[in-house]
C-alpha cells in the first residue's frame, strides 16, 4: 500500500521565492551543492504491558534521500536554503511514504548597527526527532547552562513515534546596537503542528496547535568587568480541539505563557567568569479545569578555564514553584558542564536540575515539570576519516498537575477534576554509539545504535527500544559563481 504526502505549504514556497527575488544585485558568491543518500532504519520497541493499542512494535525502513543546498553571500546579506525529501519504504507495514525537510535562513544588515534575520523550517515525518534535528537556527541554552526562555524550539513526545505529522516554524528577528556596549533585540515566531491525514503510522495523533511568540531583550556592558541583560517573552498557544460530545465535553487547552530573564555577569579574567541568573515563567490556561502554574529560579555560577583544553561551568540556587489552588514549593536548581579536550578526542559531562515549562509536546504530557538530567559523551577522531561517538544519559521528570491519561494514571479515576498535589513521574535511560567514515573524497558511511528505556506510569510510556541506523551518502559541490 502506498500513501502520497501533500505538497509543501504554499506559504513556505512563497517565502522562499520572495526572499530570493528580493536579494540586492551586487558582488556576491553563490554555491549550489547537493547530496544523495540511502539508509536503513531498524526500530524494535517492546512495551511492558503487551502490544500498545494493537500497534506494531517494529519498523524496518529503507530510505532514499536526495538533497540540495543553495548558499549565497553578498556584502550586506547572507542566504541559505536547503531541501531534502526522503522516499521511504517500510518492510513491516509494506507501505511507502515521502517525507520532507526544508530550511531557509536570510540575514540582512540594514546598517552597521542593525541586523534582521528571517527563517523558516518545515518538516513532514513520522519521527518526532526529525522536527528538532532539522534545519535549525536557534539555540536554547546560554553560556551559564540555563535555558533561554525566548527559545521557540519545541520537543515532540518520543512516545508518539510512528504518528505522521507536519510542523512549520517561521520567525523574524532583529538586533540593533544602540550604543557601543548596548544591544536591543526582539522578534516574532509562528509555529504550527498538524497531523497528516494520509499518514498511517502506528502511533496516536498529536495534539494540534498554533503558537505565536513575541520576544524582546536588551544587553548592556557597564564596564570591562560587569555586564547585564534583560529579556522577556509572551506566547499564545491555540489548540485544535475535537468536536464536543456527551461523553467527551469540550476542553479548551488554549494558554498564555509569560517569561522573564534577568542576568548579571562579572568577568574577573579570561579564565574566570561569574554569572547570576534569575528566570520567571508563568502559564495561564483558558480552561478552569487546568490549574495555572508559575516558577522562579535564581542561580549563581562560576565558569572557569583550567587550561585551553579544560573548562568547567557550575552553579545553582533556590527555586520556587506554585500551582493555582495549592501551596508553593521551595526547591533548588543546579547545573554542571565539564569539557575536556584531547589531541583527538573530547569528553563532556553535563548535569542539571531545574523547573521546565513545555506546553507544546503534542500530548497531555505538558505543563510545569521538575527535571533532573545527567549526560556524558565521548567523541574520538581515530583518523582523519574515521570518527567514533559514545553517549549515555538519564533524566527524571516529575510533571506537576498532569492531564488526560497521565492524570488518570496518578489518581486512578477518569474524571475532569483537578489532581491536587499529585505528580506524574517518569524515568528515561539512553545509551548510544556511532561510527562515521569518509572515503573517496565525496562519500560518507555512518552507523548508529541507541538503546532507549522509558519507565512511566501509563502503558504508552513503559517500553524499551533498540534502534539501528545505517547510511551511505555522496555529496558534491555543483556550481560556484
């Protein structure tokens, strides 16, 4: 059986066309490159409580992925466009599919002080990791190791693997150097998540939404030793709800989310840096059946370079979390980021504990979460052409005010009432390794393996998963003018 995906949204194509046609005619360099790749993706997921919903636990997918990248740089602007469709065939379900990954970024210097950035990213896939690993331009972590509340990158629930979806994120950002040490910035981002009607994946459907985010920030250097920053953001989330019925009354999940970041840094020397960070996050839900939440976190840190190859960032402080109708809870936040570089290798250790707000995972597994995480990775470049990556991670998530099936798993009741002070806990373990080998100038061979374990309280997130990915690709620069 074959299924054919819809074409790319007209809005995305129009944005690309308008941006390309608006480039100024001047001395510039343009490069067109492309690649062709094929791969095998084998996934074996086993649920602790039998076959989840009667769906298949296995996937054996063969893919063919051509791609091309166009980059163009002028005196005052830069353009980058990438498109990579993927033709897939799943031997288990005996069906074919066509995925899409498209990314566009455009940067324009309106003056020596003023810069504007435009970006658009589109993904059509049944792999939740594809949305976050596609053509991305924003980072959600600052130098202190804390999350940037203005980040608009969302993480889809991995439990939904097999659900075919499409997501598109368009953003406009600007930065202006007001004075020599003062910079103003801001932007708007629009994100959309939809289920693909022609998809026949084994997972459940995602909760569809439209997301509007506005952000503004200012940074100022007081002198050579002190600098500060202030940033704020507002998000309006609009969810597409199923039609209400007598058994399933209407539940409006729309929300308003507010964020504030305040930073003050003391730079003692090139080897010692002391950051102070305060963050505030609040979510207000339109539906009274869900409680509003807020969190505040203070942290004081120390960033130190022992030598050019060894760095350490460590810090922490008190945290406060409150759910509407309940007493507030005091806790703590902490982070540690250690990096050691060798002649041919890099070793990293990352630890963190903080309150996180994620209302756009595509499931009811959202809201305010108390999260512990630990990760270590080791990368070794054995030769110029052969590299090895190894990693392991653990996280513990305690979801405050759980909803839907997560609430029912905690309370044992299928009701529309609040959960009181209950939390939904989940532990995640993952280990993985990868080999990459380049040869004959244009060719690359890759092999990846990962073992993922989810230990939650619902049937859908009690599983372990083995995944093996083998890929072969060839890339080449076609033209340069």
